[in-house]
């Protein structure tokens, strides 16, 4: 709770003097093995953020890079075209669907990630549903085996 309040206070102070233009959510493997949600935040400095300004939230997790065992992050051949598309969309030279970019007003106490603002109303396929259930059961089994079954206790 204290950590969240501090985070909100920092974001509020940033917005007092700077305008948040865009937040680009990057490939989770950008820092392979670390387990973070890397983002790039783009600001206009020395210009207070207008509370009615719509900020661009970009989902750039599919950046054209993959992790290759014993090598690390390498391009899959599509990285240059994807980077060019990102730049063109941010500059307003290309339109894109709201899956890639979402524009919304922000508040300091909200998350500044694409996934916070994007709503996926597509009905999942049977395969997607089955994979989600399998992933959950594997996670639950792993937590139980490693002594963390208490995470699933009903309070």
C-alpha cells in the first residue's frame, strides 16, 4: 500500500512539469530472464500534463525479436518493418487498430500500460480456452508442489 502511494506520488510530480505523450509496452524478453514489463515513456518536458490529453498506449510486445537458446534476443526478420510501423503510427503517418495503439486520458493512480486500457472483446477459441486452463492448472500444481498452495485458499 505504501509502495503504491509512493509510486502514485512520483507519477503525479512527473505530470506537474511534463506531458506524457506515449507509453510503449515492449517485448517481455527485452531483458530476458529478468521478469519485468519493460516500457518506454515518451514525454514533452517542461509542459504540465493536461488532464484531458489523450495518451497513446502502444502494444509493441511483438517487436520482431525472439529468444534463441544460448544466443539471446535475435531478430526474426520482421523487426525492421515492425519498428518502421511503430514510428509511422506514433508520428501519425499510418493508422492502426486499437489492438496496437489505444488512446486514453490518464490519472497518476492508474497503470500506464497498454493492457490497462485495451479491452479485448473477441470470443476466445476453444484452443485458447483450453490453453488458458492448462496454464492455470500447471501454475497451481507448481505452486502447490513448492509449498505455495496457500495462494489458492479461499478466505
